[in-house]
C-alpha cells in the first residue's frame, strides 16, 4: 500500500466513524506542511552516491515534513489524539540516490480528565523534558532545535510510549506536577537498555504566573532517569524560564518574549568514564510590527566523555542564529534565518564554522497549529 492510498483509507475511515457517532464526537482532521530551502557550506547539492557518507541533507529546496492529525472526543472525559508524520529521506544503493517517504505515528495517545484535577495519558507522546521537547517541528521558534536537544535527545526528542499523570496543585497560580513512565525503547539510544522491563521515570514541575496585566512569567524543571545500552543509568535534567511582555491584549504587536533553557545528560558507561554533557539556549523574540517578528538565539553544547564519540565527539559547540518571520495569518508563516556554528564536525573542505541560510514556508489547514503534545 503506497502512502497516498494509506492516507485516503484513514480519511475514509474517519468519515465513516463520524457518520456513526454523535455530532460532538466527529473527529477533527487537520494538517501542516513545512517546505525548507537551505544553503550551507557544510552540505552539497550533489555528491557521488557510491560514497558511504553521502549527504542525506543536501542543499536546495525540499519538503521538510508533513503532519496529519486526527483528534476526537471518545466520551465526556476522554479524547484520542493521533498525529502522523510524513517526511522524505534520501537512500543510496551505491549507484543511485533515491528519495523515499516515511510515515510514522509522531504521537498517538488517549487522554482522560475523569479524575478532577488530574490529566491521565496513555500511548506515545512527547515527554515533559523541558519546553522545547514538547514542540512539534512546525512550532520551533528557529529552524533547528537547540544543540543540546538535537544531540542529547535525538532528532525526534524524548518521544516514547508510556503513561502520564499531570496533577494540578491548588495555588494562586498555575502549578502543575507531571509524572511519566516511558517504556525506554524509542529512538533515544541513551535509554535503550537490553534488559526487558527497564523503563524511564520522569517528573516535571511547571509554574506560570501573571505578574501584571502586561507581564507573564513561566518556569519549569524536569528530571528523568533510566538504564542505557550498558545497563548503566542515564540521567536527564532540564530547567527553563520564559518572560513575555505584551502591551496590547489579544495582539502580538510590540510584544517581547525572552526564553532560556538548560539541558544536561549524565550517563554511566561500562569501563569508561561517565559522560557529562550539557547545553543552554537563550533567545529573544520581538514583534516589531503587525505580522512581523525578529528573533535572535545563542545556544551551546559541551560534550565530555561522549556516549557516541563518532557522531558526537567531545567538544564545545556554539551557535548564533538570527531570524525574520512574516506571518500573514495564524495559519501561515515565512521564516528567513541565518546562523553560524562552531564545534563538532568539520566540513568536507575542512571549514570549522558552519554558515547556513534557511528559508521555510509553513502552512496549516484545519486548526492543526493548536494541537498539543
């Protein structure tokens, strides 16, 4: 069954289900599409496919990702949320390069509010490890995730099957503690223990304050622990802050957002010194006119005794990013970004600084931009 046949079948199945249920249970179908152009001195437009390390992310224009969401109430207390991610991938047989399309469930969970003050979730979801890990690709403030998230949590972030309970703590502000247990068998190598039954425990404490009519503050902290491929313990710690000033209600005009996030990974290794890697990301977003915003970010990553010295060598990585966003509406945006990065791998020309320009077009239909993690 090809990709388009599969999607058509899902849409038809959804329509049939909607006809057989009450109007309030009609599934909402939405989609988001990201198109990306990149020009980097670390990437090449074409390369000999016979090379074992041919460029899988060459310069030029391509579809970055498409998300299709199916969201519906199951009953008065429960809802089902499924997001399918479609993305192209280049593969080589040593002679030619072929583009293939992969489809996978990015998230798929049921969520219940049957217990007052508690939100229960079971399925596959983005773990509450910091704020950026909860974001889908089309909601990233910059084209790429912060270096620490990208290299310590992987391309998909900490995303796995498990159970979650978010508990609202009575307070004068929004005060929520989330407990999660993940199976430890997702795409995160640092949690892939060979022992059956080894999982990952996680706790997140999130607080939001309205300091004044125009000023809002948010802070959270997260901790996760589980066994890695050496049957030793891996620990993740994160902390984040955000401060937003908005002079006009229901308007982004002249609003300013400052955000900061810290992520650390510590993991024991068999007969090797323990890895301790960490990084920060801090960025400012300023809406200087209707539909226009400027952003600047500094992020870094320091790797010591790497868990994977081939793909993640011991080094200090630093990156500066500058972006301009045009938002004609809440369902479309165009992003122009330039960044420079030092540290880590060098280019084929032995350049030590990556310089890259991005242009991204982001389109949404069916209210997809509001979907949760």
